[in-house]
């Protein structure tokens, strides 16, 4: 049992698990921000432009059924407006994540970019002597 506890401690303290937890928390907060942007800032003007429609109120109401005399089921609704709003939230989050990943990749490429090639090292005395001998032999 103590071996398992020790392995779990190593896993939990490793950077990967902590990074993952931080990422999930930041992602959830980011999702709430984007949801607020879409619902509170973007959708009201779009609804106003198309005639004062509130997207979250868009739905199709299915007819209620009468099961027995005097007892009617509640009408079911297909809330496609809510779906549209969630879809727009997703697209905005995906776009933001795309730009973040693209920015991080461009930063990492700059770090990995090789510096200017170093000048060739000066040949050793032996190499110079061998080169002179080769030149003499070519001239003969």
C-alpha cells in the first residue's frame, strides 16, 4: 500500500500533473469568459440586427399529447437557439486556442532557429603541410 502511495505522490508532484490541473482550471475560466463574450456582447447585437431575436429563446415547440381525459403532457421543445449559441461559443474558443497555439509555435521556432553558422576552424599545422605537399605533387 505504501508503494502505491509513494508512486501517487511522485505522479501528483510531477510537473505534468500539475500543469494539466492548471490547464484545466484556466481552460474552464477561459470558457466562462468566452461564453460571457458571446452571450452578453456578441449575440444581443446580432439578435437586434435580425429583428430583436434572442438566440437563447429560439425553439420549436412540439405539440402536447393528451394521455387520458383531462391530463395533458407538457409540450416538449427543441432549443435550437441555445445550440446555436453554444456552437458560436465553441467556434470562438477554438479560434482563440488556434491563435494561442500558433503564437506558441512561432515562439518555439524562434528559439530553435539555428544561429549563423560558425566560421570554419583554422586548419592545423599538419593539414597545412599536407596541403603544401599535395600542391607540390600536383605541379610535378
